């Protein structure tokens, strides 16, 4: 490619982007009545894109401090985001999709038709997760734990009785990926390194593609997607990995009907049985989307908890005592997990304290909407709640800026039922799994994986931070909060392996 052509091509692309951005700016809803925090205009946010990625959390914090009982807006490259007050939670969560749409907000964020090849409002997975996955957790638990124990042994065990430095996020992604796929596609594919790499790495590419597509107005997205996304490439790779398994399952179904003696009990089989969708491309894209939701969010949550434990190793023995007492009585079962209140609290406090997102519970106004304080929200406005700041609200939590791992266990112990503060319970105080009808349907499975991993690790290993350092700070990338990818934790196998009557030592 010669230099003049390259220059003209770059100039042409820049011109298209300028036109696209101008089009976006002209179509935005009128929000002049809502105060601005941070960049005073969307145009300014384009010039300070990198700063916006880093400073959004600071702008949101500033807005919450300045407008304690009201709303404000922050720039987000192509649009304004109106940040809502806690008092609007119930009203917004109860609003129908026709008024405030979570699906449209997700589509605007991920451009799923062009990045995954599926429609955002195709929610057939949700009832399947509720009816089959959640209700089968007790039956599936032995397989989940077996995969966690095997994966931890492979990725965490030192070769000798020594301290081993482990890159936290890298190792946890592989362990969670295997545990999740033991239930999604079963053995042996859940241990296939190519399948794991595919499901771990492509979500990063999808997020990057969606970020670029968001710069274009809707009418230009289909054309831009042809140049920006690699949907066909990942479809071909994914189909090559999973199509032999799909073919094998369909052959068994045709030959033996709806049931056979060793029929797999996993998500792929439930999908084939219930939805009767047999095209390998469509099935693969659905499995990729389920992995997208399952692996990274769970891995981030566990990595944050592990870093907190390594920084505060004095909590390990408290957790160990609880796990040992519960397992001695109930064995390694799903029922046993429900008795581990301190393990549960450790995760819920980590989710509250570290956070997963600066802004969440995003909605797009499909029609004009009025907030609790009378503020008018025009059609087309993007709304979100400043969940990180809400989780550090001193009017809700005592000493909110301190990590108190057993905060929720102590609260549960004071209650008669004791279930109101479990990590899977949806409350307006801790919003890590969402709230209302769009709350995460897979939270029960995620909690099962998280608690089993922590219980196994505290019983099997001693952990500490490398070199006695303090834990690396989490990264804030736009609205996302992620564990620092450079963080390492030292692992040493415990000398006295634990045992449970009637079960093998681990």
C-alpha cells in the first residue's frame, strides 16, 4: 500500500468518524436541566478519551458528594449517563421494558448482534438457568467440586514444599473456566485447553470491538461491524471445537430418544433437549455467551477475594475453622455451603468493598420518564446507578471504607431467619448481582463455585502476598473495576491435609 493512498484512507476514516460523532451529538436528548460533573461537553470527552476511562470513577464520586439527594450526569464518549439516587431504585427496577429498557442498554453496550451473532432480547437462557441449572446444583455439586480440586492442583500446587508465586487473575480464569464448563459442556471438553482459551480470550476482543462500534451511529454499525469485528473468525474456531460434541449428542438423541443411561446432565444437553436448536453455529454462539457471563465476572470476584485474604492472612484460620466444622458434619455438599456463613460474608463484603463497576443497573428510557424527585428524563436518555459509591454510603453501612470480612455473617447471626444477607439475596444495599427482574439468573451457580473454591483453598493452602507487599490496587477502566492483572499471590501446600469421614483427602 503506497503512502498517498494510506494518507487518504486515514483521512477518510477520520472524516467518517467526525460525521458519525456529530450525528450522535445532534441526536442526543436535551438534558440541560440536569447538572454536569466532569467534562462539560461530550465533545470535550472525545479529546480526553483516555482520561475519561480513568477519571470516570472520580467524576461519579464528585457528583455523589455534591448532589447527595439528586441526580447528575457524566460524559461517556458518545452520550451522557444520568446518575440516579438510591431513592429511585424501586421505581426504576419496577419499570417495564417499554419504559426503561435493560435489553436496549445491553445492546448499546455490547452490540451483541454484531459481536456474538445473537439478539440481545433473546433471553431463552434465563428460564433454562432458573429451571435446570439452579434446581440441579445439589446434583451437580460433586462434579463442580471435583473440577475445582483438579484444577487447583494443576494451576496452584507447588512442585515441592515451597512457596509458589501465582499470577492471580491468569490462574483463577483457568480454574473458574474449567469449573463453569464442567456444567456447561461437561467432560472432556471442559478440560480442553483450546476450548478454555477460546472462552477466556474472546470476551476481551468482544469488549474491544463493542467499544469501537459504540462510536458509530446506529445506521452505520452494520457496515462498521464488517471491518471492526471478527465474528466469522471466532464462529469458525468455536464451531470447530464444539461441533464434534454436538454431533455426538444429536446422534445419541436420535438413536436412543429423550433418555439413556449415561446421558450428560449439563447446559449443552439441556439446551438441545429444551430448545431443539441443532445448528452448530447457533449452539456455539449461545455457549460462548454463557461463558462470557460466567467466567470473567466470577474470576474477577474470586481474584479480589483471594487478594483480600492474602493481604489479611489472619482471616484464613477463621474461615478454616468454619469450613472444617461444617464439612465434618455435612460433608462436601451443596447443603454444607449454605452453612458457611463466614465464607459467604467474605465474598459479599469483597463485592461491596472492592466493587465490580462504578456504574451499573443501566437502562435506556424508551419514553419520557419522571424520577421520584420530579426530574424529567427524556426519551433516549441512558440512566445508571453509582453502585460503588452506594456500597460505600455511611448512611447504610457502618465504617463503609473498611474491609470487614465478617460484617454480613454477624448481621445474619443476629436475625431469626438469617437468610436476608446472603451474597445471593437481592437487596437495595448490595447490588453486585443486580436487582429486580433483570438480576443475574446465574448468581446461585456463581456463589456455589466461589464458595467451594475458597473453602478448598483455605483448607489446602497457606497464602500470602509476594514479598510482604500490600495488594495492588484494582484498576478502573471506564465504568468497570477489575483486579490488577499483575497481582501475584504466594501459595504453599498445607502440611496437614484435611479429611472428612467417608471421603478422600484433598
